[in-house]
C-alpha cells in the first residue's frame, strides 16, 4: 500500500487513532463519548498504554488478566468506520511494509453507548442489547458483504408501505457470539433485546424539529412500529449499524449495548424518578461490557 492509502504518524502510529500495533488489544470496548474511557479506567488492574488524538481517546490495559482496549470513537458512522478500519490495520497489516499478514486476527468489538427509547412504557435507564440494526448511511456502497439481505428487504418493504420516498435502508445483525451472552445477562435493572435504528444525524434523522420543516418527523413512531422475527425496534442511536456491518464485512465479532437516556414517546430525558444517575448506570454498563469482552468466544 502507498503511504497515502495507509497514513502513519512520524512515530509509526496509525493516523487517526494514534495507536501502534503493540498498543491495541484485539478485544475492544467502543464507547463513543471519549469521557467514558476515563470512567472505565478504574476497572483495570494495570494500564499499559494511553493516548488521544483529535476526538479519539483510548487506553489499553489488563482487566481480570485479559488485555483489553477501550476506545472513545466520537459520534456517527464516519468515526466508527475510521476507528474500526484502523483497528483492522493495526492487527492485520504490517504497517512498515504496507502488506497484509498471511494469517488474519479476529477482533471482538462491543459498543457501549447511550440511546433514545422508542417503545411505550420502557423507562429511562433501560439497557438495550441490539440483536439487529437498521441503518441508512452510505457505508454499504463501499464494502462487500455489509448487510443482511432478508432483514434489509423486510424493512424496505415496511417503509414503502408508509412512505413514498425511497431511501437506502439496510439491516445487519449482531454477532451470534455476543447474542449468546445477552441471553444470560445479569443486570440490576430493566434489560431488553431487539432492533436498533442507527440514524445518520441527531436532529432531523431522529425526528427532532428545531428549525424549519423536517420531512420525516414521525420517524420515531414508524421505527417503533416495525417488527422482525418477533422483535421490535427498541431504540435510536447513531453507530450500531455501521459497526455491525463493517464487522460483518471484515469477518469480526461485534455487538452494541446502549443505555436509554431519553423516552421519545413520553418526551422524557435522563432520570426524573430518583433512581441511579446516568453516570452511575453507564459505569455499571461499562463494567458489564468489559466482562463480556473477557468471556466472548
């Protein structure tokens, strides 16, 4: 590969993450908000490496004797693509020569984030495990084997029944290895499984209208009304579909698990009932995510 195809920093680290191959674990917690990296830090018995570049922040250390990385990727499918492809390069490409290694290493990637809840009577503070996700970003046009055809067709058919505007919806599933863990989860609180809508923006694409006219203001209700194989779409966020599709394309294991901090139907945001704080729930969820990364096979 020419250097313009695989850019490196002067110290040999990869361009955006600013990590070197010896600093990256193959089991990674992707946390979106870079501040959550610091929230996860106390769970590690030893921190081996830390770094930050632009909106990316990360650490690698030992948790229960296992080498794990926590990476704050920022917001959206574009940042998710950068983080995942650079992790792919760190593990499966000889950066000095720009050539792939003869044997590929599988990565285990778990997103821990926040989301808006779609189903009525699902309270703020609920944790949603994404069994499958619906996305609309352009990444499937640039990677092979990105989407699940049956799920994609099912949602496109559903959308066409309600809207005249044809949009490039796609569907993709979480890794079976992570799904198996979600079936036996121990969580003190409300925990649900189902679909996730990964929006390409926070306001209009999620049906929020602050200024001007939003074309699909009813999108939360439309998403909440879709079901697939007995499951409904439980939440809205912005990264799960991109992560799952890229992992599928590259042959890695990936999943997403998000804390619900907004109830879209009720109009509620964050806690109003005197329960644990959002930060405390996120701290617990990060701990659970680290446990899962140690156990997933």
